C-alpha cells in the first residue's frame, strides 16, 4: 500500500541521512586527534615565474592521512576544522611546519623561495593571529618577506573593516598577503584598493576554461591588468596545459602553479624538485631561440 511504501521510503531516507551525519561525526572525532597523532602533514606545490622560469615560491597545502580511510581531501576536512574551531590549532601547525621547512631549505642551500600559507576565515577573526605569526617568524628565523598568507575573498568580506585593520598589522610584520581564488567571491573591486594586498591568485575555474571560453579569457586578462595597475603580483592557479601557460604568459601573468609544473608534494620531495631544477625545461630552448632572433 501507498502508506507502507511511504513509510519505507521515509525510513530509507533517514537511514541515509544518518549514515551521512555519522560519517561527518566520525571524521570530526578523528580530526580532533589527528594533530597529536601526527596524521597531518604539509605538502608543497611550487610556483614558477613565467619570465625567468625560476621556481620562486611554494604553496603549503595540508594533508590528512586517516589511519583507516587513507588520504582525506582538504575539501572535506577543512570545513569541519572551520566549524569546530579545530582550524586554529591546525593553522598554527601549518604555519609552524611551513616556516620551519622553508628555513631548512635555505639552510641546505636553496635560493630563497616564498612560502605561501592558507589562512581560513576563523583564523582571521581570532585575537591572536598577529602575535602567532610574529612568534612563528621569530622561532623559525624565516625572513618575514618570504612568508605570504593566502586569504579568500569570502574571509575578508565577512567584516571588511576589521579585516582591513588586521591585514595592515600583518603587512607591518613584513609578510605578503594574497587574495586567493580571486573572481569566485563577491567582493567589490574597491576592496582590492582598500586591503594592503601584494598578490592576486586567479582562480582555477578561469584558468581551466582559458582555451575554450572567451569569457574566461576576458576575465583572466582583466584580472591581470587590474592587479598590475594596482601594483600587485598575479599568480594563476590550476595551470595544467602548455596552452594555458602560453596564454597567461602572453598576458604578462607573473607566476603559475598547477599540475603542468607539478603536484603538491612532501617537503623532502619539494626540496629535491627545486634543487634539481636548474635543468632547462623542454620548452625553454624554444623560448630562448625566439628571444635571441
Ligand atoms: P587553494 O588554496 O585554492 O589551493 C589550491 C588547490 O588546487 C589545492 O587543492 C591544489 O592541490 C589544487 N591544484 C593545484 N594545481 C592544480 C591543477 O593543476 N589542477 C587541479 N585540478 N587542482 C590543482 P587541495 O590541496 O585539495 O586544497 C583545497 C583547498 O583546501 C585549498 O584551496 C585551501 O582552500 C584549503 N586548504 C588546503 N590546505 C590548507 C591549510 O593548510 N589551511 C587552510 N586554511 N586551508 C587549506
Ligand atoms: Mg591557496
Ligand atoms: Mg587558490
Ligand atoms: Mg582554489
């Protein structure tokens, strides 16, 4: 009968919802212990300057290796960390590890590279951010100008006035500030001027569609021109093909990051990648040939 069917359907639905809820609760419980159990690790994805082809920086990206589930995506665990407030401790860990690794690479003879660390909205509203960052810089001995903090539009726009004041304090420490995933949020362009930003990161969604969608191209080109007009550096994220790279170079984009160059990797591998990369890339010969004509 219809009523029975409805009942069964309802039962099934709640069971599915419970399963979903349980999974999240379980991840949440496990995430609480992940830090102390050493399950969190920073990986690093290099960024390349499009004019010199040198590796000029890396982005630090958090990885969670769950003892049973294996790698859990940041898209899954960062929001949980945000909601529960765990992000504050995790964010401190990320900063501490990233600055220590950057300083270790320097000690081992690598030329200086910029270390970019993501900050979540919750960290921006915390009262201790500026002193936390100052402390991390002091403990690691890293040159503050080599540290960059990546902040999304959304995080800055929650309370723009408070954010602007905080960002000025951070800039006063000497660190760089990047606006992450630019173009996907809802910030007014005037905030680009009001916030003391040093870098704009073009979101992957525009880069992905560069070769197929004239609108994505127009947006990417516009962001580059706008950012340069405001004396900011432009980094394109998610570059996967040579075609995307060539387009970005033709528009004078400063740096790229993406699978075309390499995926994020553990500290030791990132070190080796940078140490070995004095070798020219396949397309470098071509570029040089054109330049020397
Ligand atoms: P994001 O800051 O925009 O980081 C870039 C993301 O794009 C990374 O994903 C990176 O692995 C991915 N990516 C880079 N190049 C390519 C490419 O060519 N193709 C594709 N398909 N993807 C590419 P990931 O590591 O999964 O991180 C996702 C997001 O999680 C980050 O986005 C960031 O918002 C957040 N996140 C990661 N680590 C941290 C952290 O330590 N703290 C905070 N607050 N957020 C973090
Ligand atoms: Mg980022
Ligand atoms: Mg990004
Ligand atoms: Mg992104």
